[in-house]
C-alpha cells in the first residue's frame, strides 16, 4: 500500500554534524511488500506477483526497477508522488540510518482507485497460493481496506501473512483473521497492550487460532501456532545494511511454509533470508 524509492547511500564515516561525501549510491524499488517480493524472486524465479497502488507523477523509474528485479509488478495508477526513503550506511561503524520522507497526499477522493485496486487484487489472487500484506496505509485509503483485502484472500482460500500493526490490524482481526501475523516485539506490545513474551504470544495465537511470529532484532525469534510455542535463534553476521531484514524474513518464512507447512523450518528459512539480507547493500536481497 506504500511504494517507496529506496535511496541507499554509502559513507566511509558518517558524521551528522558535518558535510559528508558518499562513496557510492544506489536506487531501488522498495516498500515492505516490494522488498519481500524481491527476496521471493531470488528464492524462485517467476514465483511472485506484486500488486500495489502506484502514484503516477514519478512512477516510471519505479516500474523499470521492478521489472529489472523480476517482481511481476501489476499496479493501479493513483494521484501524487511515490515517497522516498534514504538509507545511510556507515561502512566503518557498521550502522544503518533510515530517513523516510512522505510526499503530501493529493486532495482527491480515492474511492474509485480503491475499487480498481481491489478488482486487480482479486484477479491476481487466482494465480497465487498465498499473500503477504505489508506496509503502512496512507490516509486517503479507507480505514478498513486491510480488512477487506484479507477478507478477499481468505474467501478465495489463500494463505495470508499480515505484517501491519495498530488500528489496521485490530480492525482486520474483527472480520478476517490472517493465518499468520508477523510483527516485531515492540509492534506486538503497541498493538495488543501486552509484553511480547512466550505466555502472551501463545495466549494470543490460541485466541486467534492462528500463527503469530515475533522478530526481536538480534534476539531469537518467537512464534506460536494455536498456543504451541516455537523459538529460533538469529544468525550472527557482520551487517552491511539491516534495512528490510523483517521483509526478507517474511519472504523466507512464507515461502517455506507454503512448501512444507513446517513452522520450525519456516522460522529457519526466514531467519536465513534476514541474515543474507543484512550482509548486502540492496534492501530485500539475498545476493
């Protein structure tokens, strides 16, 4: 729901109080689900379809980048501009700093674009086994659009992994519970008002009759399937760019789960994808 231009700028040393000259710079088609799509395309060629609204004022380069990466892009033109996300990498300190700059939203009724998007999504779901719905909802879309999208996918018998939080997630859970919810520990606490510990994750997954996966940065990943607890250690790597590690995890987890329905193997695959992503500059990438 929020396509992004990811501008990755690499510095030898980054000093926020001085002028910094970059070593080099790269541009990527991005956004949470788009990052996951890039990983899926690397796990298996031509296995992914990316559906998104695309602000048309500056979309040409985004479309070209998505095509180059084999993301299977289908989109609905909308008013406005695609937002920018700047990733600043400090090669010496091994740090990643993200700066997100949202474009002003056009003063226009988005209902007709929403109808087009839901129609396109419904059509493309017929070609898929599963759906990742991820990213933030900008204010022009209906507050219940995430619930509607999940409902369409579930009605078609598709596996749904949801990676969004707050009011959108709570609203969705009232009418269309995704089989998999993947969020981080802070997001779990913010959304449900509970510490992200074993007891609460198991309780919530039992209550929702689904799978909940909680990533915790450098700490082990926790998960529960209808109350049964799982844990998976992270892989230690020397990080280059930690942007999109969660999105890469989503891709690996869902890819393995579609193929094996084994939660522990899926956690391991997601963890491996996240670690591979952290070792390279390109967000949502294994190489």
